[in-house]
């Protein structure tokens, strides 16, 4: 029975594991292929568009500030009136810089060509100085403003993104350029934020492929033409408004999407390595396997528990007398062998007591079988109260009971039998508001050397028969 149970539990465990593992791995491979397709065709291009939109939004604020400065009546009136109080313009630029948190603010007058800064008048711009080319470009452009990345005139160690805005008088005549600057380091921080938010590698390259802006954690080459695996796609990237390529980087597949940003005249590059998405579904796979294992263990445990209880119930039904709870004859051989081995191991004797309720047929005939059942149950309780835990009580048939006493010689067995006889004689059986007295006849035998279990039982049964012949309610002992 136990072997069948183990085989069933093993088979169930195997089926559960095969089912859960198959489902998990099929889901993994389907998800993997789906992610690869989605990253290449949808997710990465969409992320690139979102980042481009956010960069434009982040640049709108300094553009808006520059527009406000260009429309300010103080600036126009101050220029029209001859730029008499230079400290007023310097104070205005300083207040703009403090109020809006820009790294620089400036104004260049078309009339005097003076470069006004929040720290003072820095210089006079001229066409000969290459650093001043931006002003003359703004002077001749048709649009109202431009975004330009250049070295800050006030701090030549700082690369700054300038918003250069044309300014007009009330007649619509060009009178100078005004604007603010945003530190490139601030843009680098924005790029790092994009990377953390979208989980992608983000950087900018110019039309020659040189890296111009990158996040703090970027560790690629200085030019995409030098990047292993990417160099063969560099021309395609740098000559197309937008493109998507796949290349190998560090032995992993890398997806790249590029987009030209006209405000910077740079290309926005967004990259994603395959393992980023792979890691997520691998984690999902491991989680599924973990959950599947836990559920398998729980299911197997519950099935094992249910089968164990059911098996125990069947074994109890098969080995125990339903009415009295005593062991039945079917399990005699197994329990007798255990008792015999226990006695032999400890060099003790093994005894048997066969007992029978006197005139039990008259009890059934007079009071009915339900009363007889009460008598049998009562006798069982009395016997168990007077024997050891190691002693075994069998219902041998009808009103006949057998007790096997391991490590018990004839003298001790006789004392046990007498205690049981007296306890039964002195106990009134209660039933339906009435009481009934019963007595026992008992036969005792101690196992002889080379004697079998059946021979021992037969000898105890013979002396029980003698006790009945000699008047009942007595004990007889076998030679």
C-alpha cells in the first residue's frame, strides 16, 4: 500500500513539474520573440520620439525666457534712448539670470556692438573674432531665434546651449540679440534622467559622428565610426533623418534608433541591448518557476496528506474492530511478530490471555444486541485500563478476546488476568437507565520454546474452555 502511494505521489509530482516547466518555457520563448519584434519595430522608435519631444519641451522654457526678454519694453526703450545707463541693462540681465535660474544672460547691441552680460560689459563683438560669428549669423537670419551650442564668453571652460533671440524696436527694425544660456551639464543630467526613466542608452552625435552630448554613465567611443559593430552603419545613420539598425555590441544584440535634431544639428541616438528586455522575461521565467515549484510542493503535500489520511483510515478499517476499537484477527500475525521480536530482543517471556464473556448469548437474547454492543465496548475499556501500552488487545470473535503480553511471564500474566476479572466483576454495565453485571472466564499461556503463535493461542483457548467447564468467572493457566 505504501509503495503504491509513493509511486502515485512521484507520478503526480513528475506530471506537475512537466506541466509547469513546459508552460513556463513556452511562455518564455513566445515572450522573448515578441519582445525582440516589439523593441525593433515599435518600442525603440517610440521611445526615441518621446525623448525628442521631451528635449524640445525642456528647451521651450529658455526659449520662452528669451522671448520675454526680446519683448520687454525696458530693453527696447533703453536701446532707443542711447544705452545711457549701462548698469541698468546689467542689472536687468542679472535679475533674469537669478529669477529663471539660467547659467548666463546677455544682450548685444546692433548699434554699439557691445556685449552686455549679467556681470558687466564683456567686450565689443566684431566679424574678425571667430568667437563672435554667432552674432552676425543671428543678425542675418530670418527666424526670430536659434539654439546654438558654444563656449560661454564669460566662462570659456563651460560649454553652453544658447538661445539667441533677435530683438526689434517699435518700428520693427533689428536692434540686437538677446537671450539666455543653459549649461550643457544640465542637459547631460536630463539625458541621464531619460536613460533611467526609459532604460535606454541615450547620446548625441554631430554630422561627423562625434559624440557631442552623453549621459554621465556613457562609456562608448568618441565617434560612432570607431564603435565595433556600429561603424558599418555610421554612414547610414549620419545621412538619414531617422534610421533603425541592429548590431552586435559586447557579444549582445543591440537595437539603435537615430533621429536628426535640427535645433542642435545633431543626431539623437537611442540604444537598447537585447539583455535589458531579456533580463525582465528571464526574471519572469524564474519567478514562474519559483511559483510553480511552490504550488507543486503545496499540491503534492496536500495530496500526500489526503492520501495518507485516507490510507490510515483504510488501514484502521482493515485492522481494527469497528465496534470496540480493538485489533482484529487480520492483523494478528503482524502485531504478534512485533511483540515476539520485542520479547526476544529483551530476553523476556511472551504470554497470551484468552477471555470470554460468561453467558453473553443470554445478554443478547434478554436485552437485545444494542445492549450486547454496550457490554463489548465496556469490556474493551476495562481491559485497556488494566494492561500496558505495549500489550495488544484483539477481538478474536463474538464475545471472545485475546491479549498478547510481550515481556511478560506466566506469574505477571496471571496477575493481569486477575485484575481484569475482578474489574469486570465489580463493574456494572449501564444501558437505557438500567445496569447489568457480567463476568469473564480467562485462559493464560506463556509461549514455549519453538512454539508457534497458533499453538500458543490454542493452548490459551483450551484452558479458557476448562475455566468455563469449572464454573466460569475464573482463570485457568496452561502447563
